[in-house]
């Protein structure tokens, strides 16, 4: 592959990412992507063949970037509390830089759940939890965490950072009327959400469902 080919592929990929995030899989057209990249549609098909293939590549790249940021969660030198704080700080920061991503993923989950399950099937959730169990057996025991409760905990944690972005148009309007700044709220949420979850986990008798 020549340097020109490589640059063209990268340009198309960046344009496809923008168009898919803006219009979703169904709304995006190959012509839209070609126009955004400043090329003709024939050249777009030459490099990426089909919209399905291009969409899969874009989604896998986005997912890979997101999960790569969370690798330090499995650093043995961090306490479980610090890992929770790290997750919220990194996840919310990532969403600040990619605010269209939550709605994009939710829309695609509803539109084509089979495709999304296929793209996400390589995420070893069970293995990741086993690693945390090995690293923090006493903390997990003290918090009364069991494997049966993990789905509830995972979705609760994820929703606490994702929901403000997925519902930004509504939340932002309400905050504006009440005199609150949305960007400041998001910055404060990095610490608030983490400490809220940690406090709940450390009081299992008061929170038996966690």
C-alpha cells in the first residue's frame, strides 16, 4: 500500500466516523461519506466495499479506543475504590470528547441488536470480573458483592456516566433554566458518581440490593 493509499483510507475512515455518529447506520449513505471525504463514491467502494463493512470497522475502532483507556483498572497497585474513581474519571472524560457516542450506541443497539452483540462478544466480562476477584477478595467480600449482583452493579455504574450525555438536550435545558452550568455539572460528576457508588458498596446492610 502506498502512502497515498494509506492517507486516503484514513481520510475515508475519519469521514465515515463523523457521518455514522451524526446519522447512524440507517441514515448514513455511502455518498454522504464520499462527500465528507471529498472523493467520488467509486473510490470509496474501492477502499471499503460496503457500508456494513465500513460501519463494523468504525464501531470496532471506537470500542477499542474506549476499552483501552480502562486497562489501568486492572493495575494491582490500585485499590478497588481507586479503580472505581479511575473508571468514572476516564469514562466521563471520554464521553466529554465524544458526546454523540452514547446516543449512537443506544440507537444501534435498538436497530440491530444482533450486530451489536457480535461486535461486543470479544469483551471478556467474566474474565475481567475473575481478575478483580483475585486482586480484591477481601474488599469484595466486605462489600457483599457476588457474581449474581454484577449485572446490576455494572449497568448502574455505566448508566451514571452515560445517561447525562444520552439525555443532554433535556438535562441541559432543565439546568439552564435552574441556573446550573452543564459542563461544570459533568466535571463534578466524575467525583460525585464515584463517591456515591463507593459509599453504597461500603454499606451493604443499608443497600442490600447492591
